[in-house]
């Protein structure tokens, strides 16, 4: 099964606001872009992925991520994360109605292509499936097989909402990088311990990350 992944990204000026205490507002947009670049690069390198669509209204991010192989779709709804994902999935299905579609966070700088492939392979057995984040509260990956609506419910406590919607929670070993999203300085430290991509490593090298 060859998946199309849909990745939403806020305008960089507003992205990753909880990292301001770690990076300062001056470096925060660049850090958010680096996360997205390393995420997209890993997705493009994943053998189970046909293509990747990034939904964003940020021109700089769109240009940089297109250079990595992403297709850029304007965030026309402008209604937040779930509206962007629904819009992106509709864009994909308008071209290929039977495409399996997965939503993925843009803040997975430690993402490994082989681990993403393992998660997608696991999801292929179900109409809808999701991967909880490292804290076990949110969601980093939501998959919908051919003929199944994505029905994203990201945001606070999305793990419970996706489970309540009928999506199957994936319980897999060896996929830590798929679950390691970054919202805080503590999250970033954990991602760095896993090993982040080159763009995040470069930006993070100048940060003083508290223990």
C-alpha cells in the first residue's frame, strides 16, 4: 500500500509557541521550519509513501518544503489543524479517490523512514488507525484506508477522541520516532536524545535547553 501523507503547518510566526521559553521568539520560527523540513525529508524517504502534501499558508515554509519533494496546498479553510487536514485529504482524494491517506504532525524532527514504514504497515490492516504521541495523550499519525474518511480530531486529548471515533490504536514496538512530537523544551531534549535530522540539529545547536 502506497500512502499519501498530509502534513499541516501553521504560519511559522505562530508555530510552536510553547517553545518560546526555550528558543525565544527570534529562533522559534526557524526551529518550527527545521522540524517540518526534517519531518518531510523522512517521509519522502519512506518506502511506504507515494507522496506528501503539506497544507500551509506560509510562503517561506511552502517554498522550502516543496524543495524537499512535498506538494504544497494552500490552507484555504484557515480554520485550524483539523480543517487543514480535511482540506488536504479532500485535495488528494479529488485526484485519486481510492488513495489511502494519513495525517502526520509536522513536528517530528527525529522521524525515521523505517519506523514510519512500520507504523503505516500496521495501519494498513484497519479502515482507520492512529498512533498516540509519546505522552499517551495526543496523536501523531492518523491513517485512513481507501474508501474511508480521515475524520481528524487532533488537538488536546486527541488520543481519546480518535479512539472514540472508532479508529484503532496502533501498539507497535520500535516506532519511538513516530511518537516523538515536539511542543516544549523537554520534548526537544527527548527528540535530540533519539537523534534529530540535520536541520533541527543545526538550529538546536545554539540553544540552551534546560534539564
